[in-house]
């Protein structure tokens, strides 16, 4: 299932997930720091949603209260709320 999320307070403009049976099967990030986000997308591929949230939630970017990894976690938390 494809799930799209518009992140807040970061450089990336959209997060596009493919999720199957609670597993992140793919992640594409529009905008942001391309190399870093491509790396993060490869690292979360194949992981359960809850594990991705646990690993990425709360990461900050410099003095910002959030980051692209934190927004990935928030997106997956929102997905879980909607999937119920």
C-alpha cells in the first residue's frame, strides 16, 4: 500500500512509503539532503514500522526541533493511526 506524508519543519517536501503487512518495503523522499535520505531509505527498507519509529523518533537537525528521520517516524505513527 502506498502512503504519502507531507513533513513539517524540514527540507524534504514529501515522504512516499510502500508498506506491506506492517513492513516498510520502500521509501522515497522528495527534496531534502539527497544522499543522506537515500541512505536512510535503504536502511529502513524491510524493517517493521515499529522498529523504524523506535530508531528514528526524536532525532533533531541542528537547532530544529525535528529532522527528516523524525518526520519519517511521525509519518509512520500517523499511518498506524489511519490503518486501524
